[in-house]
C-alpha cells in the first residue's frame, strides 16, 4: 500500500485531481472495500474499458462508478385509470436504469367498456403510438392520454321553413368509419351533409343554435345547384357533438322522370313527349319539372295503327294518341305506345294435319286460323325454321300482289333441299291453288306429302313485289 505521507483523495474527488482530471468518477465511493485511494497509487486509466491500474499489478474495475443512472416513470392524464393502464417493459410504472438503456413504454386502453376507449398520445412529445421505445438520458415522466369515442348527432333546425335530409360521415386516415359500430376520435375528419327536399339548405348551426362560419375550423361547401350543403371539420376534444341544418333557402323545383317508347318498335310507329308544341323527347326518358303539363304523342307508320297507351303493364283506358298529362309522382314513369297492323298480312305459314281422305289439309274457311300471319317490312323476309312434325304438311299462303316466295330450304335427317323461285310455280306443290280471306286472294304452297318423321323443318324467303 502507499505510504501515509502521500496525499489521500476521496474517489468522488478523483476527477478534480491532477493529472487525472479527465476521469469521470461516479458518485458511489466504495469500489473495493475501501473508500480511499492515494493519488500516487494510480499508474494508468483505461478510458475505453473504464479501469484504473494501481501499482501496475492490480486492476480495479470502476465501470459501475462511471455509469450514471436515471429514473423513468409513466402516468395517465388526469389519473383516468378507468380508461386505461400504463407500464414500462410490461412491469410497473417506475424504473431506474443506466444512462443509454432502452425501455418500452406501454399504454393500454380498457376494451370492455362503453363508450369505446382509445389511446390519443403521449403528452410530452405528442407521440400517437401507444407502444414506444425510449433511450434513457435523464429522469423523466411520460404521460399517456386516453379518451372515449364520441357520437355526433345531426338534425333539422326547428326554424326551417322547408324540409330536407341530414347525414353524418367520418374518415380515419382516409378510411371510412362505420358509425353504426364505431365512434369518432380526435383527429377524425367529419362531414355533415344537408340535402334540401322542398327548400335549399341555408346554414349549419351547432347544437345551441349558433351559426357555423366557413373558416379554419369548419369548411362549408355548397353544391352547384345549391341543393346540398356540407360542413367538414377535424374533430378535436371539446368540440360540439350536436349540429343542426337550416332549410330556409329558395324553394326546390322537383324533377320527375317521364319516358316514352313504341311497341313493337319504331318500324311500327313513334312515341314522343311534347311541351308547348315542341318535342322534348323521343323514344327515351327525360326529367321534367313537377307540375309541368306535357303531351304524349303516338304516330303510326304505314301499315300500322295506334292500339293504345300502356303504363306499368296496364292499358290506360281511353287514352288518345295525343295524351295530355300533368307531371307528378303519380304520373311519372314510362309510357308505351302500342301499334298493330292495319292491313291484311302479306303471308301465312304453318304446319297442319291433312284430311286423310282427300289428302288436303283443311277446308279453306278454317285454314287461316291454324296458320301464323306475317309481314315483309323490308325488301325481303325469311321465316324462322318451322318444325313441321310427323304426319303434318308445311303450307304457306302469300299475297302475290305484295310478296312472292323466292327461295327456301327443307332440312330432313341432316340433308338440305334448297328451293329456288321456279319451284314455287311447280303445280305439283299447289293442291288448293288459291284461297280468299278478307277479300284478299292468297296463292298457296305446300309440301307434297305429310312428314314421315319429326326432324323436318322448313324456312321460306319472301321478296317484296
């Protein structure tokens, strides 16, 4: 040991002694069972390993003396332990550690509670994450802020002279919030919407009736037609939870949809909507102001005639071709102008069972009732394939003054027999020659014999004369 005549220093004063004033000695003063070391005993100091070498042979570890320690604590704002709990490293609310140590702070909302609780922030530095890591460099307390979700109520202001609808929606980080199951939190963006029905919305108010102005807190926006007014804001603690929409704006003219169409199509006739003598829609729907007077006009084309107005699957009894209505909720909808043929059919065709004795299919008076009428609207028309059936004959009647058969096909057993125009003048195929019906004389064409199987079909192409 050193001689007693040498200077004796306390460990906590060692940093102040020459030539070792750069040594950071901790406040603990008993490193090795003795709280005193003579200055002359110190041979060297290893700053990296934090060790003192005494007499060159004995090494004293003083790292524990050189490490500083600090205390970290967590707390809850306003001591609202009914809203959540906090801890450090999942163990207690206070912890003393060496400088530079990393600890984890946890803030945990209580879940089994109504209304719902959520974590807002750590108050000291506004950190919104409930779990965070910190590097300890001083004594410090971190305070967790919890809050309850809120619900915003919107209604129509009692001073309104008109009616409308109100709604509230919200987003959290741009994602829509289901307000049926979740509440609104601090930082959520809330949008209130007022939509006029009889009158345009004129103002948004808070629950106490104070008018809300467009500015930094609330953004008021009105649609181009002034029927919708929105109020958007970012919710903050303490903001009103009730709002009212006022509907004292101009009266709204309601528009209703009226549509017209022709049946069986525009080849038969047209349907238009007229207002003050001007056509405003043809074969389509249009929005018209409630209370307007309009006329539905049906015009038949050649060979057709008007057969009535229909709406909702029912005929409007007694409605004339030019049918005037007043637009309302009851009259809104689609109207169909129906047309039917005005002249005798251009042809008849079908399959019938011939008389077993004469080989003819029928008597001339009843034959028409067993056949399908048809018309050639364009230059040509081809009948759909007709399955004739076992024991039946194919027959066609045509008005030679209007149309003539020019080609056709018989399909049987996968084989096709083509007819050309000359085939229809082959006397073998005319057993009845002509038939007169409603003062129109029809030529006839029929298959030579009844079909011997069920797989025979016919189609005939007719050309306009």
